[in-house]
C-alpha cells in the first residue's frame, strides 16, 4: 500500500512560486478575523475581512522584530493580474511574542474587495535585521514581496498563511489538483 504524502498548501496554491520562494517556517504566526482563525486555503467574504485581523507573532527574543506584509497576487482579476501584487497592509517593527498592534503600521489596512474571481490573500512574516530598518513603499499596486525582502535584507519568510476571498455574491471555491 502506497502512503500518500502531504503537500504544503502554499505550494499547492502556487503561493510559493507566484509570490514567495521556498522557505521553512520557523516562527509561529496566528491570524484571526473576529473569532475565526485563518488557515491555508480557508474562504472569507469581504464583509468578514472588513477590519484588520488580529495577528500574533511567536518567537522568544524581544530584541527580534518582524515585518508583516499582506498582498493579493490576483488583483484585479486572477485571469489577468495586472496589479500583481496588490499591497493591502504592512506592519513593521513587531516585537517577537507580541502582535501586530505592537508594531508600526507602515501601510494602513485596506479591505480586500475582489470584484472578479477568487483571490488569494497572503500574509507573510519576515524577520528584520533590527528595529526601524524597513520603510514604507511608495505604492500599493505592482508591489513585489520578493523585491521588498531583497531591498531590506529580510531574507526568506519565517511564516506565511493565505486565505481565499471573492465578492459577497460569488459561489464556488478555488480548486487545486
């Protein structure tokens, strides 16, 4: 009997590849909208993600700081993502073992409002080299998580999670084989 190997949902959903390079998770990351935890591939409607999520970052060294980036690689339309990646939120200087409210909101939260198709919304956590070493990008559209990480010497992500979002009246789900 052959054992079926589990596959990383970030690879299956093409998060790794489209947005991120392969990485090893090394820091716990918990993201919640109201009481619902974001798990890879779960679905939310725009009304459920109207306000920024509660984010808790792991780690045990309070001298370590993190940057959280939230992007939509499917904007404005998954079939033609001409605004890829759209930056919905950025928080820098988050101390280890705290949450996003303890960091500096560099780019204010913008509610995802997909009008066409099912969009992947990705929250990526990077470890910073030090406090106040990451600065605000000058635009939201055509943001590149990889280029941003390279520019500020952030290296590979330490954690990431994604969810799917579609307009309120949309139906169906994103399917990956």
